[in-house]
C-alpha cells in the first residue's frame, strides 16, 4: 500500500491475477486487473466487497465477492 493506492494478487482456487487499485476520497475502491474493472466498498477495517464487471466478445460477467484480510 502507498497512501490510497495498493497493489497485489487476488487468488482463488480458480487462479490468480495481479491488481492495482485506489481508494477514492468518497471511499469507493476502484480496481483494475488483467481482464476487467472492479468497484468495491469497505465493510469493516478488515473486510471489503468487490464487484467485478467484464465484457468480451464471448461473454459477460457481473459478480460480487467479500474479502477478509488475513494476518
């Protein structure tokens, strides 16, 4: 993390990708990854909700997930 910006890797059982993001002054999280855009909200100091949008010639995705910071 550097100020309001952060970067890292989102990982799941399906795979992993690098991300870069920023917290807006209003508190919204704006995130870019390899294939789409994500908007997020902090739910608690250690939890956030991220909603991902992706459009391609072969399909569309709209999904939300909740992440918890691990120590």
